[in-house]
């Protein structure tokens, strides 16, 4: 609890209740919730009201507990007019339900939308509560999860996990059941893209490219072999506080959150609680699913075959992770750069290892090895230090470096055949 209070007092967003006010701001004094889910909404009225919200209510009803849905309805100063109109539709829809105002927070209202669920709406669609254009979905997740964290310090919210999903997500009825099956600090729901729009084939290929990358990381025995989709994440309040919440980014906030979270807690990939993501054109963020799908679509439109990473890149990564393990168990503090580089490239990079050595130096690999030996006293601590420093972000940059210097991306079918081999 100390880490949570410290986070709330130091790093939480301004609209998060502070100090003693946390225990008094909620309008229904006797209300208690067992589940909580945060949903950023950006111009997604018809999609969410027709599909996503209904699925959350169905999932809540299955558990015979009370659920708090925190909807962060947002736009920024550069959003197109239709975004505001869609967001207004959600706010107007909610007005049909019994409403309780939140004292001292004009942009917050609590709606009793079903016998098993209430919805706490945060209006960041109206001046002066708009987001900055560079904050976007990361800010929305953080605002909602910060509020959930504040409630988790009171009797009102007694949840094991804070879930977060998206406006295009439809959850299965067993969505909240995963809370009873594991003791992990981070849960990831399984997911699948569904729909019947013109880019569906491209979307499926993009989804397969994500799964292909994670499978490659698993093959290499990387500690960061997991999906990174914000619509599938559930985190304990303590883990959320320890990593200081979601970064306020307009994209990849889920990747960076999980990259930090797996360093302080245990991650579990659930087989229950499927999240179905409805396929659609989306340019909400500068990269990610929408942009990735568009690139695949453009490739298919030119009658070209999409490309994936060459499987050899994961072979090299596997060698690198093996070298980390070896380093943690051997004496000496000065890494032999040439010898280690040769071992990492063994079997895949036969000639000209100079570019590989430069790549490793640029990413700080040898410095990580040396620092681990100087600062840690035993092999377990050395190994932990190396894995935390050579994290998911450095791993991705390493794979990109191998792509640019040695192994260009290859056609999708060839990559899959090569990987299976």
C-alpha cells in the first residue's frame, strides 16, 4: 500500500482525489465494487455503445458482483469535429440513466447503468478538459487507472486487478473469471480480430506478424515474449503504482507499460476472457494496429506479398540470451567483446561480424554485462540485472538492427516455413 499512496501523492493525474479527500469524494457511501475496467473512448460512440459496453455488462452480470466501468471520453485540441460529435453521443446516451455528480470534479459523473454495473464517466471532450495532441490514448488510460487506483485505497473498490480495454473491444462473458485462476501481477487476455470490412485480410496478416514476433521471442527464451495490446491488460494496483502508471504517449503506451511491469512483477497469459477486437480503419495513433494494417493493405493492393522478420534474427537473439546466462555464471568483469560477438553470431553470421559488434556496442550490451558484474554479487542477481537492462525495447531495436545490417525481411510464407524449420 505504501507504493500506491506514494504514487497517488506524487505521480497521479491532477483530477485524481488527493489525501483525505480520497475517502470522501465518492457519491454513494455504501457502494462497493469487486471489478473495475478502464475504457479510453475517442470518437467510438456507435461501436462501443452497440457492442463493447453491452459485452462488459454481460460479463459483469455473470459474476454476481458489482463492476465499476471508468470511461475516459476524450479528444484533443487538433481532433476533427466528428470526434467531438461521437463523444457527445456517448455523454448524451448516459444521461438517460440515474446520475450522481462527483463533488469538486465537474468533468466526472457516476451513472447507474445496470443492476450489476455503474459507469464513471470522465468528460475530456469538453473545454477546458481536453488532452494535448501528443498525449492521446496513453493519457486516457492513465487518467482512468489513476482514478481506479485512488478508489482501491478506499472501501469502495475491492478489486484484485484493474482491467483496461478499448472502444473497439468486445469481451467474452468470462472476462472477469481470470482473476480467480492466477496470482500474477499482470494478466493478459487472449485476443482475436474480427469483422468484415475491406481491410480484414490485411488486419489478420498484421495480427499474425505480432504473434510471429512473440513466438520468435519465446523461441529465443526472451523474458519479454508477450503481446502488448492495451485492450487486453489487467494489472494489480500495486504493480501499476510501482511502474508509475501508463506513459502519457499517443501510441505504444501498452508496450512501454508492460516493458516496465514485467521487471517488477509476474506476467500471466490467460486462456480465458477472450477479447474480440472489431476490425475497422483507424488512424487514432501514429503507429500500431491501424497504421500497421494500412501498410499491409497497401502492399496487398500492389499485388505484393507482405514481409516478416527473417527467422535468423531470432537465432541470433537466442545466442545473445545464452551469452547473458553464461556471463552471469563465469568469473571476470571485463567482457571479451570479440569472442562474445562471435558466439552471438555463430551459425548465422559467418563473415564480417564488425557490424554486429557495432550494433551491440550502440545498444550498450557490453556495458550492461560489465555493470552487472560490478554492481551485483551473485549469478542470480547478475542475470536479473542483465535481463532488466536488455529489455523488450532494446530487444526490438536489436531485431531491427539485424534486419537492417544482415537479414532483410522476407516474404511471409518463406518466413513461416523458415521458422518452422
